[in-house]
């Protein structure tokens, strides 16, 4: 499996990167990236139902639609995103893609558990939501990892005036959330900075997946990603289509 770390924090670029690698048949990828403040909504969601748009405009929070379904999530630089992209396995959708994430976190002394909606919980709080997409013999399974996210900003950004204005849209299911960093500080007495923790996680999951090489984008990949970013992920017609 190719492990790729994005050096961009633009959500439009990183979501375009996911779709680009999703289209590359015959190769498997784990894409790791960090986004600047943004709300990422599911492909079948309505912005009006999920987001306080006035708050997002006031605080320069981008709203981007992703390829997969599921609920809306808030990203910032305290949040690490992981995306497994590979050929269709023939098995029904399950939470097995989370196994290396769980193993890496437990190796870092963080006792997470998988719950029924394929998300990760720590001491009764959700620390990672996930979503999946299948098409043309390819699968993408991706999720967030709350390490040091601004939870107040998260709460306000994902707080629309009404949640049922567009009734045909998929609704998010709110859950209590918590940062991994607060757990480490309280329980373990350690307080690594986000970049340090993200490096530790990347190194650990690389060991689990059998590689110590973490690459980045080649020139051709970057050009293709930037074209997809321009043509789709910065376009209002895509991000606000429902």
C-alpha cells in the first residue's frame, strides 16, 4: 500500500486528491492530510440542514462536499484525516478498514473501540467518524481523528437554524465528541503537539501496514489533482448542489 502525506491544508485540494487516487485502478493508497478550518458534508446532504452558514462566512470556514455519504464533520489543523483507497474486496462493507487505525492508536496507548456506525470512541466520546463510497470496482473508506480540534468552533459551525429544511437530504446524527489530546493530558500526563502526534500516528500505521516509507504527490498527480480541484471542489455547483 502506498502511504501518502499531503502537505496542503486546502480541503478542496485534499478532497480532490481522494477522488484522484480513487480513480487510479490497480493501486492501493492510504492518504493522510490535515485541513484548515472547514465543514465537509456528505454527498447526499444539504448545506442548509447541516451548517450555520453565517458563522462559517464570518470565521472563513470553507464548506466542501465530499465524494462519500454520511454526515457533516468539522476539520481544522487539530484534526488528522485518513483515507483508505483500494480495489473492491468482494466483502460487504464492514469496519475492518478501521483495524490498522485502532491498532496504531492502541500502540500509542489510546484504548479506542469501534462502535456500530463504524466510528471510534474513547471513554464514551466519539473521536473519529467515518464514511465510505464504492464505485466501479473501487472503495474509499475515510475518517477524521479528533486530536486537538476547537470543539467550540465545531459545535457552532455544525449548528444550523433548522435541520429539516431539505427533507430529502441525508441527516447527520450528532454525537458527544472529545479530543485525544485532552485524554492524554489527563490520563497519561503527556501533551504532544498536534504535528508530533500526527507523525507518531503515521509512523505507527506505516509499521502496521508493512512500510516505513511515507511519500507525497508526484508532479503528474499534483497537476491532475489541481485540475479536479478547479473543475469540481471549489465550484458552488458541487458544494451547494442540494
